[in-house]
């Protein structure tokens, strides 16, 4: 990007500096969503930035009076400066941004539940699921249905999606498949399905870990025990938890109580993970928790490996989850 030809007043146009680079935006986003001070290495990890990139962004944001350092030495962290006149508006902006995709996903789930008959499974695949979509790129809504229902369901969904596309300024591409289609996927389509985010029913990869003939017959095998397979299983369980949060407001409190108790016996490495969950439960709304549970990014993938909601499920809840996701 070429530099601006003229300089503008910092007092009249402070957003020029605040949003001056993508690194600035990423750092601000992580500070807002965390709600607690973060170290430079943690900001770099969460924001997908280099340490020099974080340092450069913080230098500009500190000069604009928007962030401040807390602590000393190696324990020094960064937080938003509470007194900045634009602070509340910036927080609202990033929180609204974070809520957008979960809101779209909830709309799509509602559409799926309203179909008659509903699809066997539905998911988001492609760049949006992988977190690498570009401006204007469509959200790909995939679903699995019996051969006799695919065309009708696809047409019905396209008719219902106009409102979602208008309200959220998003293009939704519908892609229906049968079990026979899953049996003959090319490698790229199979890769995309393994990175899908579940909206309804079973995870599509449950069908991909079986030979082609068994896939076509609808046979399911247990998820892979590979690292990728465990990540998929964790995502599936987290999606079940995310849906449960809409019906059971006690889950976050139960999970936090378990975390505090678990801290006493945790290793040094585990303590960091558990404390991150505690901070999240202390600061996040239910929609934000649902976003973290379902997100395909590196941070959420890591946090799902220590999901504190799983140990506090009742026997009935655990049985219900096992019936849906096989865990």
C-alpha cells in the first residue's frame, strides 16, 4: 500500500493510526476479545503475528494512547487503556465482529432444523471453515441427504437463504451430496470436508474414514486415532457443547468450578491452559464461548484439547452426546 500523499490531524482522525495496519487490527482484536492483559508472545500467537510485528503495532497503539503496559520485566503484559475515549466503541466493534459468524451459523442451523425431512448432516466447508476466505468469497454450505431429497432440499435452502445473505452481507453457496458422492470424492474435496465445521448431524469425516463401498452404504467407523482424527472428534464434541449452552446456562459455572479445583493438581504446562479457560469463562458471553468452541483456528483447536465442559457433564448429558458424536 502506498503511503498517503498528505498528513491528517491525529486529533481529528485518530483511526488512521489505530487501524493503520492489519497488525494493529489483529493486536486490538485479541486484546478486546481476551478482556485481560496479554504478553507480547501471547499476542503474537493468538494474532498469527511475528514478535517484531507485535512490537511495531504496540508502539503505534501506545503512541495513540490506546494501550498500556502492565507489570515489569519478563512478566510485562499489555492491555487496552480504560480511559481512552474510543475504547468502548472499539470494544463494541470487535465484539460485534466476533459474533457475526456464530450468528450466521445459528441461522443456518435453524434452517436445517426446519427442513422436512432435515438433511442427514450439514456443515460449512472451504475457505470460511478454514479461516482463509477473502473479501466476497462465498460461505459454502454443504449437506448430506438421500439421493431423492438432495435437489429438493438444495432448492428449498436457496430460497430461504436470501434473508441470511441480506442481513449478514454474505454469499452462501449450497452444495448437496449423497452418500454415493462421498464415496467418490477427489482429494481436494475430501481435504475440505475434513476441515469442515459441523452445523447439523454427524461430522462428514465420519463417512470419509471408511472404504468407498462402505461410505456409499452409509456405514460409519469410529473416528481416526491420528492427531487429525482427535482434533476432529474434539471439534465435534465442542459443537455439541456449544449447542447445549443455549439450553443450559449452568454449564459455564460448572466448568469454571471444575477448573479451579483442577488447578491444585495440574502441572505447570496445564496451569497455563486452565487459567486461559478461566479467563475466557470470566469474560466471554455465551455467543463468544460458542465461537471459541467451534472455531477452526489454532487457538480454539488447542483449547478444545482441555475442554472443561466435558468433565462436568452429567451421565445423561454424556450419554446424549455420545449418541450424537460417538465420544
